[in-house]
């Protein structure tokens, strides 16, 4: 459900320039413009929560989006001083 909602948003303009490229168990990897990631990642986050809540309404749903240039399993959510998602880099 979450993958469907994010894919639909990608093609219909709610996440302009974004395309889902990988769905691995509970992780959805999307390519998109880095300069607007703080906007579309929030939309993606909301859609993923919405999709999961439709299937498991009695279970709390939590997501942790991370912005990275290459996929890393250990990536963490990094926020700037305004609370916007920003690029995570490995050590």
C-alpha cells in the first residue's frame, strides 16, 4: 500500500522528479532532487505512514526518512537547524 501511494504521488506530481527504485522489506528507496528533498521526503513519509495504518490500524507506525547519495543500511535521519531533512554522510 505504501509503495502504491508513493508511486502514484511520483507520477501525479505530489513528489515531482521522484521515482521509487527499490522496495526492500520495509524500506522504500526513492531517487529525487536533493535540493527539494526536505519537501518530497515529508510527503513520502506521510504517505508511507498512511499506507501502513490502512493495513495495521491498531499498531503505532513510525518512519525515519534519511537522505543519502548512496544507500547505506545504517543511514540516520539528519535535520538542519530549521528541522528540515538534510544529507546524511557516512563517517
